[in-house]
């Protein structure tokens, strides 16, 4: 039995454990960490399966999937921190601005 086959089976077991963590995680951040880990394991699985089948183009797919995983995780964390992903507010000379929909936006007052 090939070493890469053993690694692939171990990654599949890890993927199943992460899915359990995703379903049972006590907080949203535990679930987010599990989702990020699932993305990482999926990237490793793509690379291992590509090697087992002799298809090096799977490595390119794995790298792109890894980059999308990072961007998605950052977007979700930004959403949890700020409550939205941004409205594109353009500030004027007085510090106030308008968003893309034309609604007025006044910056918070610091105390």
C-alpha cells in the first residue's frame, strides 16, 4: 500500500472529524475554525489525489482553493467583527460621506 494512499485515508478521517466539529461546535468561532480546517484538508486531499492519479494539474486547483479558503475566512471574520462587509463610504471634506446608495454616513464621535 502506497504512503500517499495512507495519507489520503488519514485526511478523509480528519475531514469527518472536522465535520463533526462543524456540526457540534459550541460557538460560532469553533464552527468557523472547523470550516477553515475542512478547507485546508480539502486542499491537501486535492493535492494527494492528484499525485495518486498522476495529474499534476490538481495541485494548481488545490492552491487556488487554498487562496479562496483564506479570503473566505477573512470575509467571515470581518463580517462578525463589523456586522457588514462594508458599504463603500466616501468621506467628504467635513468627515461625513455618502455610501453607494446615497445615504448619509457620519463617523462615530470619539470620546
